[in-house]
DNA sequence: TCGCTTTTTAAGAGAATTTTCAGCTTGACG
DNA sequence: CGTCAAGCTGAAAATTCTCTTAAAAAGCGA
């Protein structure tokens, strides 16, 4: 499932991205209306999250434009104002639902699911590799009947690794996606988490190990016997 | 399809962005080499357009860096000079194609399509020569079922040699691409690495040898029986 | 605030990689 | 041959990266 987030406030955008990714969406983020239209027209999304207040053209215009181009992806509008005109305008312009900021994460998730269920897809809630399974709804890592709890950051790191089981995941990618662009975290921080995860994998007695590629990053691998 | 443009001249960059967008690419533009590397490492692009002359680090170094991180996105280099050394360096460093400025829009479009078509069809993750194979996703050299691990620099040297199996690779080219422009490493350093690689080839019992051409450089060759 | 979990930081051990050096071999050329 | 420059190699030294702990700091709910 793919999601597009159109939101100019970077921090909120990052938080939303996280939420969507926790729901197993592949997520693109853009920070203005023009890009929103471009992206919506160029790639097939299952849902578009759209802020009304944007630096260039506003959310209403974005919906209108993409609808006029026959894109029928569900649109969830986000607005700081709880005013009736906004809602009406949004729905008239072609949005499928709206939410007012601030909002509870649970409510957002519920609405996301309501909108995407409608389009008839199944929501992926597990990631598997070799003998382990990552539960995307809870936050734990399982092997057969055993399971360990993962903290949010451990979970994010593991999810990225399990999403790219074939290739190495760059240290840059991991840090960017787990801590964010300008977090300024040290490599050692990531290393500590890798260490935490390795301990938990040993605890589970899994055949999965996290391999280091010097100067590059990490990848999962399965130990023989 | 997503494109990244790395070009410091704003007006040219804007023109390029327009061209890409007309071809239905979602396009990011950055104006210096450092940002180019960051973007390339953090998002999946289908093509990267890269100017050689950039304010901070040059285009060669950009390609070299992202390739050393195993990013295999096709790179189209742009150069004002039509000099052979530039082309050679670019292609050795891991670029897929180059164009000299000024250029015709049609030619650019044709090259873009050639490169992205290619990437759609085959994912290049191995380099082969005679009886050996270089795994570009991991860091190892294989012969049949045996394999040896290569360190980052060993890997780079080997990749350059295997990229140019027909001709000799100049010592300067090797040093430039593996150690960088102003590293000031001695020839003996390269010799040491050649020696490491030879040992590993012997270990693999490969028919491949690294031949020295006095005062020039090295080339791969296959020993008979 | 207290107690718990999570995250960050720090430090040292340990590995892996890279560089350096000395002595040796090879090839070119008179 | 003899000599010199260029190249080769193994070993040690130096450096850089990584791993693992433990402890400090931060966050969070009761």
C-alpha cells in the first residue's frame, strides 16, 4: 500500500510518515501543493493525506486538480480550523474525509483504514524473514511461540532491515529513517541498537543474524545449521 | 519514476527539471555535491543527472561515494569539457553515461530513456570475468561455491579492473578512484592491494590473474589450463 | 515525585582495514 | 652479465571501525 503525505510542516510530516509506515505503507512526503499534485498524478497511491494550509496552492485546489485528472485515490484532508466552510469546501472539492488538527493517532489510523479498506485491499500486519516474524501492529519480534518486545527505535531499525532482506541497508538510511534528517545522532547510537537487536535475536534462539558490511551498513542473514 | 538533478547553475537546473517533469519524472534538484550524495543515499531514484563541476566536491567524487555505498541508480554525467580524461574518469568511477554541454534536449531525453529502460529490465548486482564473479551487493568475490570477502578498498580496485577487462587500467585511475584526488597515496599502496587481490585469487584457485604493464597499470587476464 | 522504560552517551576491548617498510624479484637496456 | 628502476610480497605498525557494556539522561505514566 502506498501513501502520499502533503504537509508543509516538516515535523508533523515526519510524524505522519512514521504513523503510515507503522501501518505498512510505503510513504512519500512532499511539502507543497504543486509537488502534491505532481506526485499524485505520477504514481499510484492508495491514500493521500492532504493539509489545507500549504505554502503555494492550497489543499482544495490540489484535490480539485487531481480529481479533474481522474485520479480517484481517497483523500483525507487535514485542517487546523474546525470551521464548517472548510469541511464543506473540502468535501465538495473531492476529498473523502477530513480531520482537524490536533488529532489522536488512533483516530488517524482508524480513518486511514476506513478509507483504504474501501478500496478493497488487505492491510499487511506482519513482516517475516527466515524463522522470525515482526508484528507490525504490536511491537514484537516472534519466533514460533516465543516473542520479545521491541522498543520503538529497535522496532524501526528491525523493520527497515526486514524490508530489505536482500541488500545491505546503509547506515545513513537507517539513521535518517529512525532518527530523522537533522537529528545529528552518532553512528555509535545506531551501533548500540544493533547490539540490542542482536541480543534479542540470540534470546529468541533465531538463526537470523545481523551482518555488518564495513563502512556501508547492515543486512540480515541466516546462519546455517 | 523519480529523478535527482545535481547541478549548481540554477537556470540550467530549472531547465533540466522542466525537461524531466515533461517526461513524467518526479524530480528533486540540489545545487552541490554534498547534498547530491545525501539525497542519493536516502531516497530511491530511477536516474541521477550529475554535473561534474560543482561548488564543493566534484561529480566524480559523488559517483564514487554513492557507488561505494552500493547505490546502483543509473548516473548520467554532464560536463562542459569534452575531454577524454573526464569521460574516462566518469565512466570508471561508476557513471553509466555522459553528455557534454551544450546539448540538444532530444538527445538528453533519449539518454534518459535509454538509462531508465535499462534499469527497469535488469538489476545489475554482479560483475563476471572468466571463472570469477564479484558480488556488488555484498563485498565478496566468488568462484563456483567458494568465496572470499573483500575489504572496501580491495573491492573498489577489483571492481575497476573487472569493469575494464579488455584494457589496462591506469595506476593513476585506480588511485584516483579508490583513494580520491588529493589523497597523496604512494604507488606502493596500490601495489600492496594488488598483492592482496592476487593472494585471494590464488586462494580461490581461479584462472584469473592480474597482469602488470610496466609504468602503465594493471589488467585482468586469464591463464590457460 | 517515584519508578519504570527508553534513549543517549561514554569507554575500552576487539576486529578489520589500511599503511608502511624492508628485502626480494623481475625486466629493460646498455 | 651488471645495474637500475619498477614491481612484488609478507609482516608489523598504525589507524579506523565496530561491538559490547554500563551508566547517565530523558521521557512517561501513575
